[in-house]
C-alpha cells in the first residue's frame, strides 16, 4: 500500500488482526496464571486429633450408701458427785486421772459432830429396844396374869355362894333355918356374881385392848428411836464421798481443808472405756439405719477410722432442729480417744447387691443437673450417654440405667471431650511416666 507521499508503510502480521481476536487469548492467559497462583497458595486440611482416654467396663458388685454427719464424743456414763452436806474436806483418796470402782471411797469430810449425834441416837435406840422387851416379856404378861387370877377368885367365890344358896334352900324348906338366912345367902350370891362378871370383863379387856395398846405403844417408841438413829447414821455417811460408777476421775476442783458446799460438784467420774459419738441426722436418713448397724468415726489426729456401731436411735424428733439423735458406741479401752472431741461419723445405710458401678470420675454433670457418661465406641469415637445414678459410695457410683456390661466407660480424660471426638484407649500421662521413673531407679 502506498501512502500519500508515495512511500510504502508495512505492519507486523499480528497488528493487522482485529482486537476482538486478541481479547480471548489474553483472558485465557490470565485465567491460567490465576489458577497457577491459587494452586501454589492452597494448603492441605489438618487431620482431626485423637484423644487418649482411660476406659473400663462397668463393675458389678455390692454398694452401700453412707450417712456422714458431725458428732461429739461423750462418755458412756458420767457422775458429777455433789456432797449432801457442807463441811471442810478432811482427806482425798484419789487424784485426777485415777481409775476408780463403783462404791470406792473418794474423799472424807469433817464429821465429828455428826458422829456424836449418831452415837446419841444409838443410845436412845438401845433404850427403846430394852423398853419394848420389858413391855412384851414382863409388864404385859404380869397384868394379864393378875386379871386371870382375879377372875379365878371371883369364880370360886361365886361357886361357893351358889352352893350355900342351894343348901339353905333345902334347910329352909325343912324349917331348919329362918328365912333371913336364906335371904342373906342369896344377897351374897348376887354380889359374887357381880364380882365374877367384873373380873371376866377386865380379863377380856386386858386380852383384847390393853395388851394390844401396850404393845403398840412400845413398838411406836422403838420405831421412833430407830428412825432417829438411822437418820443420824445417814448424815454421818454423807461425810464419806463414794463413787456411784466405775471410771476415771476427770475433775477434782478442791484440795484437802477447803470447804465443800452442798450441791456443788466435788469430784467428776466418767466411764471412758466405752465412748458414745452423739450426732443428729435427718429423719429420712434415720429411717435407713437400725440399731447394730456398722459405722466408722474419723477422729482428728487418728489416721485410721475407728469402728463403731449404732447403739441408740431416738424415738422422737428433736423439737428444735426436727432431727433424730443417734448414738454410736465406740471401744476406747486404750484411752486414746478423749471426751468432747468433735468427730466425723459415717454410718452404713442402704446396701444394694449386684449393682452396676462405675468410678465417680466417669460421671459428667450438666448445668441442668442431668448425669451422663462418655463411652469409647468400637469406631474410635466418643459417645455421650445419659444415665440414671443411684447410690454414691466414695469413688463408686451406682448406675441404674444407661450403660451395659459391654460398654467401655471413659473414666479418665473425658473432661472437656466433645461428643463424637476421636479417642483411643491408653494409659494416662502420669502412668506413662511411672515405668520410666521406675526403670531409671532400677538402673541406678
């Protein structure tokens, strides 16, 4: 092609092509470049982590419910011995900490005045005894004998007068004696009859009334003297302080020479060979236990729990706390346990045989209070399973439903584990370190 000037203007071959043919080529090049760049920046997806957990099958066996409460140790028996009289202490025979027997003499109070009064009343009592003996053995029988003799004499006189009257009646009928002799004899008979009747009544009175009254009077005097003597002896015995129970002397506030006041404790004796742990528990829990049930007591400073048994369950509720008082009997022959120590008691309540149990570490509690466990499935995935819980016994939990004997319940490593997470069963991290540590110790 010739230009206006007559010169030739030649172009490159592609320049003579239209732009519509170039645009698709450029787009294809840009797409290839972008694909190349994207493929160079893309990373492969990370594999899902596998969590190592510990798991075991549910265990079948017995499980018991334990009732735990606070208690105070108290003595089996206690006596705060108070004197009945006020007097200075003459002598103590025991010290604090001494073991005593029931009836043993512990102390003596000053008793000179009481001993004198007892001796005076003893003399009066002896005199009353002698008077009673005289009344029963001499005086009363003598008066009775006199009355019997008087009646016998009156009877003899009556018989004589009756005989005289009969004789004179015969003589009077024969005309041998005058009538006035018969009248005289009859008058004497009437007098003899009156004397006999009087003697008979006197004897009957002596036998029925006088003798009884005399004996009762003598008996009354004797009884009164005996009562006064025994009262004086009792007052004298109050000066001797004896222990009503066997045990250990735990308190003796006074010394010899100091005055003991009536009604104030002079000595305290406690039976500490057996102690009682007294506690209060709810009525619903008290219904699960009975007398003789086993229990244990945790005492501060004593490593092992002390065995005990339920010895008393109160038949009535405490009006203030509406709880039931329960006593546990504890053997303390060694004397290691002290009265007044606050302790923690554990009483064995309901027991279930052949229960399915899992460790308490396997139990998961949701915010709404529902319970569940994580199972390690055969597919290597953790599965959350809701369960119903029964008795909790320390590290063991009774599962009422939700798991079977063939399930592998995750007991360690389940905290924060999601349902569906990949898991594998293996030892805990601490368990991995233990063999190595043991091996190192063995090499050394």
